[in-house]
């Protein structure tokens, strides 16, 4: 099998959403061994949004069914899309699969953390009726920087979980299997995730 790691490397230089804590590693060396103190937010780097992120009393990241994040998926090339991703940009391209991976090209613009392509409200409502279980994007958010949370709430209220800030720079459009395992943080609104695409060679 061919494996493609779509997890953005985490380091002190990893960009974070404006207002979120910076990523910090602090070496603690004693008695002949070393450990590292790690300071990150629940939404640092490639991460999963749980319903609790926007829905008071909603499930935390430890309650997300793993089958919703793992399985056959389709990577859709949206790098030529301008502004927002609308219903017409996705209609007919999901191949009947439940995990959508949206390649917007943002990985090449990590220095412009507020300038990215996001879903509009109509698109979120369309996906809510398609039986989708997970939307993955390489952008910092599925929602515009000045959004009011409607896109997040529409997806999360319909048990469509969200993975943001994936590294899709080396991924071609097509069908893959996604393996995404978030940290099991009890009662937390999100968590960093190790996300890997794989496919059988020759497919």
C-alpha cells in the first residue's frame, strides 16, 4: 500500500488561528533522560472539531465514533475555486462516499492564515442532506474568517465531523482510504489528529 501522511508537522513555527495559543515545546532534561513539555491548543495543527466546539452540551472529541472519521474517502480538487465553496462545486463529485477531502491549495499559503477558501452556508446545508460523516480541509477552518459559526453548527449538528489544517500539498484528486485518529481527550471540544491516506498500489 501507498501511504500519504496528511498531518501538518507541529512545531513552534506551525501557524495557529488568530487568538489561539502558540505551539510551544520546552525541553526538560534531568537524571540522564529527557522529556518535553508541550503546550498546544485543542485545535493546533491538523485537528478534529467535535460538536462541543460550537454546540453547548454536545459530544466531546472522545465521543466521536471512529467509523465516522475512517474509511473510503474522495479528494476533490478545489484549487481553482475563488471565494467560497458552494453546493455546485461539490454536487456530483462525492462519488457516494461519506468522507470528503477538500483540497483548496491552502497548504502553500500557510503565512496567510486568514486568507483561505471556505464553505458557504448553502454548501453546508447541502452536505447535511448527503449522509456525509466527515469533511476534511487543508484550510484553517471550514468557515470564513469572519463567519458567525453557522457553517460549523450546520455540519456538527448533523454529526458531520470536521478535520481542518490537513496537508494536502502532495495529494492528487481521487479515491483513498482515510485513517484519522484524534487524541482521546475526555470532554474536549477538539484534538490534534494523525491523519493518513492510503491506497493500494496500482489502484
